[in-house]
C-alpha cells in the first residue's frame, strides 16, 4: 500500500522532496491509526444490539473497545516505523522525547472524535456517509501524500484548524528532522489536549442522558 | 416484612413511530406500578404486544422509562431471553467472564463459578474455541448456563424455560424450575398460562400496556386457560 502511494505520488505526479519515502511512511502510519480507530468505532454501538438489549452498561464501552483494539495494532506499526526510521537515519535525536506526548494528544483527539460520533450515529445512521466524506476530505487536506510546502501559504499558516495535519507535522518534525518542536507547537498541543478532554467529558455526560434510549432506536 | 428487591412507580414507555420530531408516540407501557419482594416468583401474562418484553427491558435497566421511577435497591439483575449477548471473536470462557463482569460480579467470584458453568453447559471440549465456531444451540447453552449459575438477586425470564436440543432443553427446563421453586427471585414472562399458574406466587396480567390485574395464588382460577 505504502509502495503504491509512493510510486504514484513521486513518479507520476512529479512531487519530489528530500526523504519523500519517509515523509509518506510517517504521515500514513499516523493517519491510518486515526482513520481506523474512528472508522471502527462509528458503528460500534449499532453493532452491539445483543449486549445493549441484555445488560445495562455504559454505551461508551463499545467505542472504547474499538479504539483500544486499534491502539494496540497501531502501536505495533508505530514501533516498526520507529525502528526503520532510526536504522536508516543512523541516529536518534533528543526530540524523540516529544513523541509520547504527541501520541497521547493524538489518542485524546481520536477518543473525543470516536466517542462523539459513535453516540450520535445510531440516532441518524445516514450521518455515517457524511463522516466518511469528511474524513476523506481531511485526509487530502492533511498533506499526507505531498509536501506541506505545496499548500498555499494561507492554508499553511492556518494549519492549526486541521488538528490531523498539525499532528502529522509534529511527527515529521520529530522523526525525520523536518524542523524542531517550538513553543508554539507545545502551546497548540496543550490546547488540543484540553479541547479533546472537554469533548470527552461532554460525551460522558451525554451518555448519561441518552444512554438508555439506544435500545429503542436499535429495535426499530 | 419481606425485603423489596425492586419497585416500579408509575412507569410509562412510549416509542416514536418514526424518527422525526413531531411524529406520533405509541404507548407501550402505561402507569405500571408494583413491587417485587425477595424469594417470590412473579408471572407476567399477556397477549402479543401487551408490553411483556418491554416491561422486562425496563426492569433489567436496559431501557429507561419515559416517566416514572424504578428503584433497584442495589440488586443485581440478569435477563434471560433469546438474545444472547455474546462476543463472537472471544472464546466461550472469555464470554463467561465478560458476561459475569457486565452483571457486576468480581473476577474472583466468576473464577469460583466457572467450572460449574462449563460443566452445566456440557461444552468442555469447545470452551476455549472462539464463539463463532459454535452452533446456535451451543451459544444458547453457554448464555443460559452463565446466567443460571451466577446467582443474581433477580432473574428475568422471557419465554425461555429451556434451550438447545431435546436433552439440554429438558435439563435446563428442570434446573430452572427447581431454581424458581427455591428461594430465587424471578420474573417470568410467558403465554403459557398453565405453566405460569404452576410456578408463580403472583401473576400480573398485562393488557394493552396497562396492568389489568395483579392476582395472588388464590385467585389464579380467574384466568381462563
């Protein structure tokens, strides 16, 4: 898969930057983590009718299982990625200490999105199509397959409005020395973590309110 | 005085006929109030669509009433119905654990019971295989045995006095009847009035979502067979 992307975007579309293989490899790995987690949690409540009709349980349990499963899978992929990157670069930068922090922020963001949409989608299943479309849009807007410098300057400056693009940029800074983590990045990561936590809190409250209505919806 | 296990106070449940803001609401249960005391068996009788299964869902806590209150006094409640609630990717043993944890048991308590559950289900050779390799009868056995062996304060039985093949059906039916006759608190839903009269201490007659009558054992003859 990565190979296909690499060939298409580097040869056919004539995008050339230094370390382009690394660039795609790093961006795709972390994008896939986010994308898979959100995707598998979207329908998690819908598919758990069997449990929901039998046991009174916090409905956020189901997206949590989905996110957790993908977290474990992705951690394996990320470990492999780090080994590959370190071996090919022959060095480790002190910037690697930022990696766990960025990972935690991405996890918080993923959980927030997964919780929120998994709670809402059973009420209106068609919404799933829309979420898919938005995710696709985010994928192309996140500079995964092309260097971020190719984007218009206006968008580059406002990258913080697309958390995924921002997180991916941080990973590249850390792993392939594409820059350093600045104070501004730290400020932004902190902000993203706080907003995500607030959304998670909100979904917990929302679950208390609507948790017992899912059986009625799912029985239709 | 007998200890209350559960108490319902003016419970009503309605469905929207369509998922739209101003669509009509169809009432399923209306103003249901009764108490369940420990060690008693309550039969719920009513035709199709009288609200029997919905009533069990409300008692089990999986469906919130639109109005009215339910007080559970901290009792653990298990629902036995055709819906199994198994995770297909997990093994039989893991499913027993999962179900036990969902019902509020501690891992140590489940560990103590697990051998008797496996023994009762007669699925010893298959218990470490993932559940998707099971036949539907085997899944039913597993679900039944788990709920049967873990002693919850209250068992809700929805038209299911026996599962599986003929041999296991007879065995589970017998076991459950023994349990009902013992000190177990049970709510039993059935069309089979003969069986209800035989097993229950009180019978609640539901009609069109309302309680038509609550009969004690002496008045069972009022219900025609």
